[in-house]
């Protein structure tokens, strides 16, 4: 569809006239107060761990899970009576000539 140049010129003139005749609105004191209230609502940007969304909560959850795992392992080791020195001494006394680190570790 071809549009004539005269139609384009008329549309450009119409929009230019409308743009020039628009009334300018000066913001009042109430508008300025509202804008400043919104800006203060943003607050100062945080720095540090809390600046990373949700990371602080994840770190504390991981710390709690790690502590619980360490507690379970400690209770297990204490209840079985396993001590590395006893195991190494037992292997050394059983196989004094063939003593290797892999045997001490149970491989």
C-alpha cells in the first residue's frame, strides 16, 4: 500500500502542532513530597552478606546441617569405640613385615 507524500506531511504537521500546543504541568508541593517519600522508602543500599538475596539464610541452614552431621558422626565414633591409633597399632602388630599405609587405612 503506497501512502502519498502529502498525507505524510499532513500527519507530521498535525502531530507537530499537537506537540507544541500541549500544556506544561508544573509539579506541586504534594507531588514533590510524594516523590521524596518514595525515594526514602528505598533506603540505603545494604552492603555485605545481606546484599545477596537469600544467601544469608542459606549459609545459616548449611551451618546447622553441618553441625548436625558432625554431632551424628561424633556420637557414632564414640559409641563404636573406633580410634585410628588402635586400628593402626592392630594392623602393625598383625603384619609387621608387610605394613603399608593402605593396610592401615583398611584398603
